[in-house]
C-alpha cells in the first residue's frame, strides 16, 4: 500500500458501524491499518461487529452510545480518555430515514431525523474536535451525506434537510478547524444496497427506476465507499477540506 494511504497507528471512530455502510467503512479503514472503534446503540451488536473485525485480524474495540444522547457521548469520550485512546479519524455515519409526504409529517418525526442525521454529527464531532485541538496533532472528520445533500426527492423532506445540512456543517467544520490541521470532508453515497433501503430494493418499480436513472445501471455496494473514506482519512487528502465527494455511479452527473 502506498504510504500516502497507510492508516497504521491511527484510531478511527465510526458511528453506526455495526452494519451497513458503517461496517464496510470500518473494514476498509481497518484494511488500511487503522484501529477501529465500532459504535452502536446496543452492546450485543457492537460486540458482534468487533468480533468480526478481530476474526479478520484487525484491531477493534467497542464504543456504545446513541449519537443524539449528549450525556452518553460525553461519557463515552471520557471513558476513551481514561483508557488513553485518542480518536484520529471520525466518521459520522449514523443515520435514519423514513418516507412520508410532508403534509402528513409530525414534528416529532421531523425532529428525530434531523437529530440523528445532523445534530448527532455535530455532537460527536464536537467531542472529537475538542480533543484533537487539545492534542495538537490534527485529525480527519468524514461526514456521511447523501445524494439528497445535492438533489431533493419527494417524501424524504427531513432527511433531505438534514443531509443538505451535513454539506454545510462540513464546510463550517473546515472553516473553523482547518487552523488546527483538521480536515473535515463528506461522502455523498448514491443508492446503496443496505438494510436502510430494504423496502425500496424489494419494490420492483423503485428498483427499476434506480437502475434506469443511474448511468452505472445498478445500485452501489457498501464496500464501494471504503476507498473514498480511506483517501479522506489519510495524508493523501491533507489539503482537501470542506468538500463533499459523491459516490453514486454517476447519478448526479446525468440529473
Ligand atoms: P443502515 O440502516 O443499514 O445502518 C444505519 C446505522 O446507523 C445502524 O448501525 C444504526 O444502528 C445506526 N444508528 C441509527 N441511529 C443511531 C443513533 N442514534 N446512534 C448511533 N447509531 C445509530 O443504513 P446505511 O448503512 O444504509 O446508512 C449509513 C449512512 O449512510 C447513513 O447516514 C445514511 O443516511 C447514509 N446513506 C445511505 C444511503 C443508502 O443508499 N443506503 C445513501 C446515502 C446516504 P442501530 O442498529 O442501533 O439502528
């Protein structure tokens, strides 16, 4: 592996990494040499994901918290401090989505999606950046956006607002933390085969639409995001800041 993309000696915390895109990103960063901190809300799921990485020969530990529980995030970071573990790379990946027309949407539903996808990223990044700044060794923050950071679709208004917010939050992080040698960038995945999309994958009309509207003619796979994450987590991207890279098979290119 080129030394540019070598993550040996780095510790990466990936939120919502017990499955789906988060777990694939964990595998990708681990393969590049990083020690992984798996995060989830359930201890059992976290332990299982950690065990899978260790069985593949990677260094991994668990870190249980809900990204929207400020006190739990602070307690988890205090625990990492006490164990002498510093986070060099943060991937804000935890996210939820559901589909409902805006005129039927309850404020509580709206709030839950904004909280998980946007406020949670702020809460975890704040705890991480505080420590990166105090250590003075820089760091990498990668926020997971979406095609909806750029393009709106019907029935996912709070998700679209949150992911649009992720794009600008990433720029705000870059503006504020670049002087501390912290690079904050985002990845905007296209339509990816994960549990989040189970209902859509099983919907023949939606599946056909994804294939027809994407020049690649297919859905993306979670492991197709790992290379971009490794790049943004590595020294290869030290002068890249505040950007969002879409990994969508070309979907936005032909929109
Ligand atoms: P999944 O539903 O498969 O996984 C989401 C993960 O986030 C789960 O591990 C879930 O854990 C975790 N999570 C949810 N809420 C919280 C929370 N409050 N605190 C901690 N963890 C939480 O989704 P994907 O892997 O598909 O999505 C990952 C990210 O990629 C999301 O940000 C999503 O918006 C984004 N994305 C996905 C796309 C796709 O097509 N799949 C496209 C564009 C963006 P738990 O088991 O506890 O629920």
